[in-house]
């Protein structure tokens, strides 16, 4: 409690204005600054940002290309140490980042604190994985008289495009993965959250990432488009909408030059299945957490709840009861459960969805939102899951009843969404649980618990289909996708005595 109080007053003391600007080779780009408004209240200015021009985006790629030669030869141990130092600095500056996550990102204290932890976890996890993967290489078994080694190394200048909903954790996760694998990076944060990004970049440089290796270009989609169209980039890591991932894919496919990877983590129409054996109190708690926490602004959040009809009325009533206890408001207040949505556009999109649902679905619950960028939790019942055709990025839950004998149809409905990110199951029947898991190709399945907040290194996160390319962030295969593989075969029986060549590395 004393530690928490200390943190809370340290956070409250962080009121200074923050500035962000393009940072290329350690040099700050100039231009007309625009104010960054807080989602809590547009009258609160969090700071200012100078957005990059397309020319600056090109300069950043050229600089990253130049920085690659020395960074790719920097030992993995050294790169890992820098990431470990970044984790320490994130923790030392937690109050500063929490305050920014609240003011620029609209996050509650709980969410902001978890996000700082997650960012530090990414640094430490990729450092540990990187030491394992990017060391001396793997000796491959083979015939006597030759030695075979498989090496991983960086690809070149990587572009990292990150979202506003995890402006610190995903931003840092993408960058540290790319850096650990030996790439240099041009980072393009979401236009809504450039200040947190600039502060994270400052920390990474302070931790020892050379300024020739990591470059920042704030801006909107035009800057992302300029970066991905650049002929000299070696890959793109992206988290955001399926639509933008598709457009990046098209851009990459249309250019001449090397074929480069896209690592994309996108959205979901995530479902939970609740059968008649589930524990009602636990379901209510987990549904409210999964659908409404973080104002539903997580790609992992629950959107579509399938409830067995025998228990549906009681479950919906309990969920609505739990939802009615959520406090909406200023996320800097400790009592707040749900803060604002990110901006006016997000609010308008959600409000038009709510209006459509009021015409097409049965309303079970409608919370009350304060004025401003707030959207209250809503629970709608659909006659058919097909009525929900796209990801709705907010605190809106859609319920569908099913009959026990029609569980197959539920699975088909989930498949038909085309997404495959998260899935929840609440049941006490092992066969049901196993049947659902076997049938559905979904990235993260959660059984008898909530379905958000994947822990780095414990619950590797990411999905398939319309939800992304994999491999999973915070998992053991992620870094390999940022790397090239090189197999070296040496005839050790040949004259010249170079048998020790690879082992001496
Ligand atoms: C996202 O919302 O963009 O499991 C992805 C979770 C988080 C989701 C991050 N890792 O809730």
C-alpha cells in the first residue's frame, strides 16, 4: 500500500509537457509542431509533435541501412545487455510512463502499470531468446569429414509500425525484437501516441542502442506508406487493422527488389463459449473483464459471447449486473474501471455501431457515459452471429444463444468470421473443451478464465487468418522471423586445416 501510494504521487507529479519529433541518426527533425490532445479531455494538452515528412521517412531508411553493417556484427550478448538495461530504465521511469499512458493513451492506473511491466518483459524476454538464437549457431548433425552450422542474422533496415492501444508495450516489443535479431529500425508510432514513443526511443538510446541504429518518424498513414514502399527496407512488423496489413502486403508485393517479410498482428471477432456447466459468477467476472476492460480497446477483447440457452437468461442478467458496477471516467482517478476511447473518430464509429445494434438487436444493457470521449458498456443480443461482420473496437458485447445440440453451428459461426485471434471457453466438460480446441484454429485459447492480458514468455500472443501472420509475439519463434538463416558447410577433411573455422567464432 505504501509503495502504491508512493507510485501514485510520483505519477501525479509528472505534469510536464513532452515533445516528439523525427529523430534520424540522432538529429532532431524540424517542422511545425502540432499539439497532442488527451483523450481524457481534448482541452488537456499533453505535448507537441513534429510529424515527419515523406523525405524524412526516406532519410530514416537510408540511415538505418547505413547503421546495419556495424549493428549486425555487434555480438548478440552486447545487444541483449542493451535490452536488459532498457528494461531497468523503463522500471526506473515507471511513473513518467504511467503518467503519459494515462494522459496521452487514456489508460487506467492498472492498465498503465501492466503496460510498463509488459514493455520491460518484452525487453528481457527477447534478450534471453536472442542470446540463445543469435550466438554461435546450431551445429547440425551430418557425415564425418564436414561440419555444418546454421546461423541466424539480421535482415537489414526493419520498419516497425505500432498501434495506439499499447503505445509503449507493443512499440517497445516490436523494436526490441527487431534489434535483438540484428536489424536496424525505423519506428513509426500511431499518430495518436507519438509522445510515449519518443520517450521510449530516448530510453533505448540511453540504454546503449546507437543513434545510427534506431530512428523515429512520427506521422500518419502517409508516413507508413512511404516507409513500406521504400525499396531498401528489409521487412515490416505491424500491429493494427487487417485492412492496413493488407495494404502493406500489397505495397510490399508491388515493388521491385528483394522480397521481404511482413509480420502482422491484426484484429479479431473474438468469441467465448459458455455452456450450462460453467460457473455463473466466474463467467460474469471473466466476461466483464474480457469485453469491457481497457474500454474494449484490445485486439484480444471478447466481442461475441455464445451462451447455452438453458442458462442464458441468468448469465446475461449476472453479466449486466457486473457491468452496471463499472465506473467510467477520468482514468487518473483510482476508482475508475473504464477510461475514454482514444479519439472522436473512434467514438463516432462506436456510436454508429450502437445505433445500428439498437435497430437490429435486443438491448440487454446500456451503461451511462460521462461527456467527452467516453463510450459506455453495452450488451446486445443477436439472433445470428453473422450480424456482426467486423471488429468493433470498444466496450460492446454481442450475445448469441445456442442449443447444446448445435455446438457445431457455433464453431462454424466462429470459423466463418475468418479471424483467429483469441477464444474463451467456460465449461466443466473436458470433451467439450477438447472438441472446441481441436476444431478451431485460433491463436490464443483461454479455458475457464478471462481472455485478455497475455503474459510475455508465458502466453505467446497472436493469431491466424484475418488476425495476422504469426509468429507469436512474446514466444520462442518470434525473433526467427526477423532474421535470415545461413547454413555454412565446411569440408573439414580438406587440406588447409580450417576445421576450427566455425568453432572459433
Ligand atoms: C492488441 O490489443 O493490439 O493479450 C494486442 C492481450 C494483449 C493484446 C495486445 N497482449 O490482451
